[in-house]
């Protein structure tokens, strides 16, 4: 599968859809902070790992694909769900990379400087995500 950037899809997104993504992400972040204040940073970190914009984003992917299909005279429900599932697969692979990122930070921050560990963690995220995506494509 080849990576394809579609900038025309930015025109399909209404300002209210951007606001809903922003609000949803903000609410998740505030709830994670609330949990961290009341239950400790470990549990708060688990809630902070919740994908703040993924649920809103994937629903918009499905909605926009369905609308494009309808303008072409097609039903489009299954292809829209298929496109949303591809987005979910990418998010799953990114989540595995995020786990690598978190482990590097968790283990490295107590004994190393912040900036080198963040760069190392970012490289880990890219490497792990790429490895799992490459593996997924070969299956």
C-alpha cells in the first residue's frame, strides 16, 4: 500500500468538525488531569494515553467517504467503513509505537537529560511503528 496525501479532503471538513475534535481532545485531557490529581500520575497517564482525537477523526473519515460515494450515486456504507478500518489499523500500529515511546521515557528520564531521551523515544516510536506497519503489509 502506498501512502497518499489528499489535501482536497481538508475542504470537506467543516469548522464545526474541527471544533468537535478540539473539544473532544480537550475533554479527554482534562479528565486525565482530574484522574491524575485524584488517583495519582500512573493512573492519570493511562487515561492520557486515550486517543483524544481518534474517535472523532475516524467517524469523520466514514462520514466524508459516505458523502463522496452518495454524490457519485453509490451507497458507500461498506467502503466508508473499510476506509475507517484502515485508519484504525494505522492507529493501532501507532499505538504500538507509542508504547515504545513511553517505555523509553519511563526508563530513561530518571537518569538522563530530558531532550536526548525525548529524541530517542521519538526515534523508537518511528522505528516500532514502521516495523509493525511493514510487517502488517507483508502478511
